[in-house]
C-alpha cells in the first residue's frame, strides 16, 4: 500500500486502516501506515498514534494479528526506523493487563470474527517478551531510550504484578535495581503493593517485600526522600473499618527514630522545604513535639528558605513543626522571623492561623504587608478570631476593609459561624460593612460569595426593614445586568429568599421595575421569574394597584392545571384577571404567548393544543368585540397547530 494514496486530512482514514488491520492480507501494511501517519505532522497524527498504540494491547486490539506477529512487526519497525517514543508506547500498551477497551463495531460481524483473542499462555508469553525487551533497553546505559523504557515498566508495574506476568516483571525490576539501585519512582509503586489492599500472591508478596528491604535507603537523606518527601500513598482498613494512613505513620516513626538516635537530619532540611511534599507535615509535627532545640531548627529553616527560589517554597514543614511545638510564644517568634524577609513572608502569614489564642496585634503587625500585597490576606481566611474582643474584631476588620472589603466580611462571617452569640455585639459594624453598593460582587479567594449571601440572610432576619429589602432588590437587578456563571447562584437564591420571606417589600419594588422598563431582554432575570412558582393570589392582589400591573401579573401566573379528573382547567384567579382586563392589548398578547408556547415530554403537542382550545372557548362570553376578534384569530392558530402536530405524530409513528 502507498501512503501517498491516502487523503491525510480525511478523518475516516484511520477508521479505514483499522478495518484493514482486521484482514490478514492487509493487516501488516495497515499498521505500518498508521505508524507512518503517527510520525507525520498532519491533522491525523494524534488519532493515528492512539490507534497504532492500541494495536498492541493484549485483548480487544483492532487487528487479526497474533501476539507473536505483533512483536515481529514492532521489531521490524525498530530495525527500519530506530527505537522511538511511539514504539516504547506500543510496548507499554502491550503490558496492559486489565481494563481493556476496544472499538465498538456491532454492525461489522466479519471484522469482529477476525479479531485475535489470545489464550492465557499466549498472553503471558507476550508479556514476558515485552518486559524482557524493555528491561534490556533500560539496563543499556548507552541506549538513549533507556529512561523511556524504565518509565514504561514503572507505569505497568503494579498491574503486571497483580494480574500479569509477575515473575518476569520482578526479574526485570531486580536486574534493574542491581545495576541502578531502586529508584524513588520504583519504590513508590512497590510500597503500596505490600498493603492488605492488593492481596498479592504469597510468593510475589515475599519477593516485593524482600526487594524493598534489600534496597532500603542507607542514608538519612534517602530515608527522607523515600518515606517523607516522595512517600507513596498507602491506606489500609483496620479491624474497626477505619482507614489508616500507613505512609503518615511511617513518616512519624522516622521522625521519632531520628530524635532517639540523634540522627543529623538538619543538613538535609532543604529537601523538605521545596517542591511537592507528601508526608512532611506529619514528620515535622512529631519533631515539634519531641525536639529540645526548636529555636535552632527554626533558624535553620529560615536560612534554608533564603537559599531556595521562593517560587518553589513549600510551607508543609514549618507549619507542621509549629503545630507540633504548640506554643504561642514560639509561634510568634517564628512569625516575626519569617515576615522579616520578603522571601519568607508568606510562611509567617500562614503561621498566624496556628496561634492557639490569637491577639489583635498578631494581625496588626502585618498591616503594612497586607497593604502592599493584598493577596496575602487569603492565607489567613480561616483564622479564628474568637479570642479577640468584639471591639478588637471591629477595629481589625475596619482597616482590613480598606484593603479587601469582602475579606473583612469573610472574617466576621467565620467568627459568627463559630460563635453566633457574638451577633449582637457585631451587628452594627457588620451592617455598616455589608449594606454597600455592589455588595453582591464580593468574592472569596475561591470565587465564592456564600459568606455574603449568608450574612445578608442573617441581617434581614435580624432586621427586615423595607429600605434594606429595597436596596437588596435594586442590587440584585444591577447584578442581573451582568448575569453570568459568576453570579447566577447568589442572585437567584437571594431573589427566591426575598419572595419567600419578604414578598410585600420585594415584589412590589421589582414589579414596578418590570412594568416601567422599556427593554424586556434580561436573560438571567427572565429565566428566574419564568421558573419561579408564584402564588396567583399574590400576583392578582398586586395587579389591582395599577393599570400597568395586570400584564406583568398574568405573565408569571399559572393559567391552568390538570384536576383530579385528569382534565385541564382554568386557574380561577388567572381566569378572573383575564376577564377583568380583556380590553388591554398587552394582556391579550401575553395570553396568546401562553397558549401558543409549550414545553412537553413527548412526541406531539396535539393533545395539549386541543385542551387549550377548550379553555379558550370558555372566553367566548367576553363581550368586547376587540377581544372576540383576538380570540377567533388565536383559536384559528391553535387549530393550525393541532393539525401540524397531528401530522408530525403520524409521520413519527410511520418511522
């Protein structure tokens, strides 16, 4: 087959080659062409690569080639083109031992019949060959693909030991470890396997355990990396049904041993202060509880931070250590030291959260820092202000408000969540901060407005004065003008709350706005009002207050319902409003819209229109000529819609 004959931009080219890979005469050529497409810069490259790699998985591969033939093909590709990432990826897929996925071809039985299904022995021999191949590349120090081959082995290690050729995989790991040692990545994959979760076969379990014991780190630095910095995630279920974090326990045990044996671990402190850290917090917490030279360690932490790029700093160690010490005097000395340098300021700010009994001056001394860099406030968003007097809370949040208004409210909200008894002392200050223009735009660091919503509801419950409700309704309307995923939750929920609890002071204000605005296009507001379940009686009573109100009232009324006899009938209040206002053109337009538009779960609206026609006919007794003409025209439209829906239903039934 000639690649030039393929249309490289035709999206169906890959599917065509997959079908050809199921035919014995064309299978090899088809897979070769997929390989070529995988290495050409075309729109099909990614799709062809995925398909090529999938040809080598043990089960459900889109090919009729046997496993031996697939190995021969990979060797030919390597001989002709050299070893490459995509060939390594194919070998990696070949080691896949469970959770196979294949293409769905229910309409192509001939293709399905040609798909190769290996026996258990064939699969194991296949895996043995692939593992041996990748092992050979890995241990060849001169092979430029040795790292890629090792990554493939590591990626499939667990599933091969559990479901695949465990002995071959362990043989390979042992040979690799003999030459290069047991890498952190290999250890990370092996350690979880000796937990109860995986239930390895006895012989496999013993070999894995022996391997880990043989290559246990020989230096404190190695132990820190293996058991703390890059500790694997291992959880087991205890006899009581609770999960135990084994990795955390190992890190804590290591800290205790380092102290008992007076191991000089501080010289390796730098590796605990940067990048990703897994069990460093737990390790440092034990140190904080047991060491006597805590000031020396704090000084070493500070000096080590100064030698590390701040972009890769990690606070896990210093936070764990401070919590372990558990002494506010020490925590304050740590804060003072850390905020003294721009490179370590953020760690000092975070330490404020771990004061057992915070004082106002603990936050006050960071005022200049927060003023110069407001984003640092986010690091104390969950600080517990309960130990502060209400006067101190008011003073501190007053200056924080000038930096980040929303954050000041968030601190008060967090305090009230812990102790709602503080409401009476703080409510005047809170209301002063809360009831301001654009209050619905306030957000937390994670783009949440729940604290604002909760404070508004609490404030209204405490004092539902009409002016406050009017103000909130106005702010909701302003926010609806910029309706988006950012604010849809808070405005919808607050408007619902106002309608449910403060109807008499919220709806009249909103209704007046709806009756006077010229432009009716406001998606967010319209969407809410159209889905809110209004009480017809309340809308009707309000509609009597002004001649422009009936139009708005009818728009949001439920005009009919299905009674106990399964008959669609008029809602009596809606019918009354229509009869009383039949001479108003806008009322007739709303009525027309309600009877023409529909939303159903089904194929045809024929029955619905027939029921609506019966409802309309009950309005024949309205004497207004203008309304009679309108009604006649509307019924004609309904008749046409009934016929259209009937035809649609019949055509659907024919299909």
